[in-house]
C-alpha cells in the first residue's frame, strides 16, 4: 500500500486523529511561483460556502452597520480525515486582522429533499451563514457536534462562543427577533417519524415509493419534513461592546445604500424590469444589458438606481455587474469577470462578495458600485501564490447545431518545445477556480504539473432551452428525444478537442475523459459513440434500463418516464443503443477507472459486470459513507492520486508505485477482450 492508503487504513481502525490544519492566515507570503502544485496542496486549500456557482450558497454575512463580515472557513486534513472549521469576523474595508470567534465542530452536509423524499444526502458541504443580532453584538450560526446540528452564538469581538440549542433534533435555521435578544431556532423534528419507522420495521417495511434502492434498504421520509420553532432568549457576552475600539471617533453609521431584491427561483428567467416592477418602478430599460436572466439585484435606498448581476459574453462565459441609473436612463457596466462573482452582500455603499478566477481560489472582495473598483477584503489562501501554475487559455467554438460553448485549456507551466502532450478532458462546468471538474475529483493544476494538457469543458446550452416548455418533464423529453441533447454535447466535445488539436500541442493518440453526474453521462455517450479517448475515469455510472428505471425507485423511475424514457417492460433497443453501457460493452475497449460512492455503486454493477464479461480493462473502487459528491478528506485525496496514477499508466506507461495495483493494471492492459478471443 502507498503511504497515503496506509494512513487511511490506520485511521479507520484507530481513534480519530486531531486535524493538522494550519491556522487562518494573516497577511501575505513572501514567495511567488516557487514550486508546482501537488494533489495534497489542492486537497488542503481553505474554502468557504458551497463549491458551486449558486448565488445563495456562499455564506457571507455583513453586520448591521456594514463594517464587518462573518463567514466560516473550512480546511480539509486528509490524514485525520476531518476538517478544521473556524467562524471568522473581518472588517469589510480589509484592514486589521481576521478574528476567530469560534472553532471546531464537524462538517455539515446538505440534506435537501430529492423526488419529494428526505433527508436526502448529496455530499455537498452546507454553507454556514451566520446571523447578526440587530445590535451587532452577537452572531448565531449552526454547528455540528458529535453528529448533532446545534444552534450556537458567538461574540463578534472574539469574547467566546457557546451552544444555545441542543437536543435530539437537528437545528436547520436560526433567526433573531427584531427588537429583542431572542433567537428563533428551527428544528427538523423527526421524532414522530422515527418512532413510526421503528414500529413499521417490526412488521417489515412496505415496499413503496419511499424507497430509493440504490442508496439503501430503508425507506426515506416523505417531504416536507416536520419542523418546530423555539424562541430562546440569548444573554449578551460579558466582553461584548456595542462601541468597538476601532469605532471611537467615527461618524454615525449611515443607513445601508443598497437593498437586495429577493429572487425566489434562481433558475427562473427573471429580467431586471420584472424585479423593478415588483418594487413599483415602471420605467422600461431598452438597453440590451437589461435582457436575460438576472442572478442577483439591489435597489438604491433613494430608488434612483438599480444594480444587477447577470451572465454575459460569448457562450455566457462571463459575469457582469451593471448599474442602471433610472433617473438618467443609463445602464453602465461596472465590473466584469471570466470567473465568478457570488453571494454579494450590501455593506453601506459597497458590496462584499465572493470572487474567484481560473487560477485564483475563492476569496472575499469589496466592490464600489459607482466605479466598479474592487479591493481585497480577505484571502483564505495567501500561500497559493507560491505555486507555479499552468497557464489557462479560454477557447470558444460552436457545435453542429450552431450552439456556442467554451473550454479552458490548462497547459504545464514548463514544457519542451515541440512536445506533444497527453490531453485530459474534465467536465461539465468550467466556471471560476479550475479545481477538479464538477464534483472535484480530477485535480487540474496537479495534472498540468505532471505534464498533461487539461481541457476544462463547459457543456453548451441544452437543446430544450431554445424551446418554450411548460414543465420540467417536457423540457427533459425534448432533450432526450433521439438523445438530441447528448448528440449536441458530443458535437461540442468533438469540436473543442479538434480546436485543441489544431494548436499542435497535444497527442491525439493520448486523450482521456473524466466525469461525475452529468459529466459521467457525457463520458459514457462519448465512449459508446466515438473513439476519441484512450483512457477514462468516472465517478458515477450509468444510464441503463434496470439501473435508471428500477434501482432509483418508483419516484425516480416515474421522473425518467415523464422525461421520455421507455418503460422498463418495453425493451426499447433503438432508445438504449446509443446510451446503455451494458448493451455496448463488447465495443467499449477504453480503459475505465471507477471511483464510486457506496450510496451509488449498485447503480454501476450492471455496466461493470457487462464490461468485465467482455474482458474490457476496468478497475473499480467503492468509498464507504459517501454520497453523490464525495466529502471525506481522505477519500478526496485518494481519488486525486489514483486518477493521476491511472492516467500515468495508460497515457504515459508509468506503473503505479503500489506493486499490487501495478500488477492488476498490467494484467488489464495485456488481457485480450473476450470478443477478440472468440473471433480468433
């Protein structure tokens, strides 16, 4: 076993080690570009918010006076397989040091309903957003201790923290009363449901639509899950002071300049004019910038200006912040990025936002809406400057339907002139910091550091998005008719790879593809319908008649049927011919590595067995206590390193360090497919 795997095995049978995370950074670093990035470096980056491009899942919280921002930092420690968590308070002007007002606890994962069932785990970290008391003297937030989510409060000046609500039920929300030091705590109260479940278990569960067999052998509860509220008085901290030392001599706090609009459905195509009308503003906006879906918007206190954020540019690859001066009828672009601008919160006359770029991990900035000038508030990873990163180039192209998309091509920081590099494609979004593809399992910069070119592929708009539909089922059916959307994405993938090949930098005989979730669907369709790739690594598998229509349970099957899938009983050969791995296993000779979560691996067994029956080069691993997104620190690093070893073996001929693995992969490489043996 490698040193990493030995450490993981030891942690599984001994008492959990204390995390060895470095403290929250203060200030910058003196070295720049001195070494290449490793998988371990990437796994240990500090993060805040959820690892998505959602505007509502960032976790920034600005104080009532606009002078401070609170947020939770997490850092993974693969050796102890745990996370260091710290609640931080920082001045919104970026001056002074970050104050740690609470430490410890366990990573809280999202458990949103799926198909009307819950609590349904996803594996995504939950964004922990602190709530400021109206007087700014206390912070309330969620904290998990010994598997239980509790309500905690902390002194923003660093005077301590404590639990205020614990019990058998998990806390799912906290909110301060308007005019009293009282915290409204929301519990997800599953007591009665668990009692009923225990009683049913004694007689045997009724096999109905509460089951999702791929995730386990017990039924889920039917959403919405019951909640209860409790008003809890909170006494102030002895050291808390409404007037902080740094505030002495300052002018009184002005009222907030910008007031956010509430966008209930982030997926809906809401225009800025629609939002303005809800606020009583009837003036039209003929400027082209006012069209399209709005991601976030704010109204000036004097009602004379609006700020709004939307996707712009070729293939909607950029984000731009606009200022609409209603009284003057002008719309001015104030800030634009090819990365991400997320979760902006008003701070007096400024916005405090999370921001990231292709080679810059998420950090906190302050934006002046009147000038568009940004300034740094807090960088969780100042040490990142020490890495010598591979350059990133954004490429744009169109597919055979004329739908435009893009990809970010990452090259090694150093390569020999004329050298043809192996190419690895990550999927399916390429937005913000290029970490590891969607799901974060394919470490882009460490791969570039080992001499790979990496194309981070952003899939094109869905075919159904160009048609007006009345339901999600209709939208899905249009996409799936004759696999129209899959064919569109495959065309984009082929066009993007062709563009990379025209640059003359890569070896067309040494390409690999990766994917999780939608990215896995992209991968499988490509392996079945093309010969582009010499290796593949996948985190999830596959669309099959049994896997999709039985193992996902009654609700999952009905959802697929409504979206255009044939009934399991119809055995629709033409439908499955282009997508079923098991029905194409004889011809899929690409070496494939599976890194599977235990909550989903049953979904892959039909496909893996079919591939192995035909002697195809397949290796598979199952990670315990994992979900759709793998959340455990040790697992993330193990997946990173195994993926690199897999590509090294198949694209470079470098055997893995572990002798047992090297022997197994060599046998896979040298074995002849069953179909070839029969033909001989």
